[in-house]
């Protein structure tokens, strides 16, 4: 797997040139995972962004109702998602006149590898006040050379996304972080992405944007992802501004603000387990 894209993500073997996607639909809720889903820690496991987007896409489409939108998704990560065939199932937990709760499950080789619940709500009225409490993000930086993270794979998911940090910064820059990012490839081959799936594909990278915990010296991993959107993100470029809190004898908490080219559109929250190597 180390020579997935030897000429870089934009070269003749790159994901865009090959017309690659994160997944290929096999029908019946089954999906073939591509090498682009490979996460930073192991060639056998996926980054949680693409599979959480796959679940979000299924929950978005399940018994879809006109005038309803997904306002919040919480993804649970009970075990690593293997780079293998995945099966998606969704059911409605509760459906009311203005809100409904749906849940989804992702299985691989007969094991549950991801769970999610989403609240779908009727769209707010036109006279809802436009409230934007957060400062605007920095403008989209100019194109940059591909970014990598110390101690991780330089291909797979990281290469399948385009990252633009503030000048002179990157994944290994200590402290809170801000990054603009977009997918180089679609989530599912031959099918359009949606604002929700684009946001979920990126959301799991929230804590990596603010690498304030030493993931080389310690074992740091998130157990969940919560994405809350007060409106649909616009466009392919999204921006995360992230910071991490942690306490001795406790755990970590990565909180991110999500922006698009229009402005603030949501929040990302992740619980981080911190352990000694």
C-alpha cells in the first residue's frame, strides 16, 4: 500500500487522475472501500471521515421528507473501520411533525464498526434572525504543497483531501489550528456529494487541526464525532478552526467551528482518549 500514489495525489497515478472515489456502490447498502479511505495510523483502517459521511448520506436519504434537513449527527467509533466492504443500514427511531430521529449502523465482516444518530428537523421560517456569534475565518490561502503529519501515512485520506493552512503552518504546528480543506474525489463514485457529506468527510479531522496533545509521545484517539449545523454548508471548500482542552486524570475535548465561504455554519465536538504509549 506504500506506493498508492507514488507521483503524488495530482500525478498520473493520483486519485483525481484515476477518477477514484472513497467508495463504490455495490447495491443493497453495500460499498467497496477504496485505498483513498486509508487513515493516518494504519494501512488496514480507514480515517473516520469517509465512513461517517457514508452513514450520514444514508441517514439523509432514508425516508427523506420535503422541507426537512439534518441538523445534528453524532457518530460513535466502537472499533476501527477496516478498508473492506461495508454494509450500511438505517432506521427511523422517532418521526414527528417537526423533528425526527434516525440511526444508522455500519458493519464490516459481520461486526459493527460505526454507529450514528441524526436529528432531522423542519427548516426554520424565513424570519428567523441571522445570528453569527463567531469571528469570520481567514480567507482561503493560495495553493500549497501537500501536507503530511509526523508519524503517519502520507497517502490515503490525507492525500485525497486538499489542505490549506495559514501560511507557515500545518498539521504538526503546536497549538489551536485553522485549515481550509476540500475533497479531491467524490464520496461515492458516480454520485454527487451533498453539503452534509462534505462536512462529515472533513469533521473527523477536527482534532488533528489542533494537535495540542502529543500524539507521538502519547496514545491519543477520538471515540466519537458530533457535527451540528445551523445551516447547510455552501461550496466545496470548508474551514475548521479548532482547539483542544485536556486535564490530568481526565480526557481531551476537541472543539471546532465550521465555516464555508459565506461564514459560520456549525460546530464539531470530539471526545479524546489520552493514554501512555
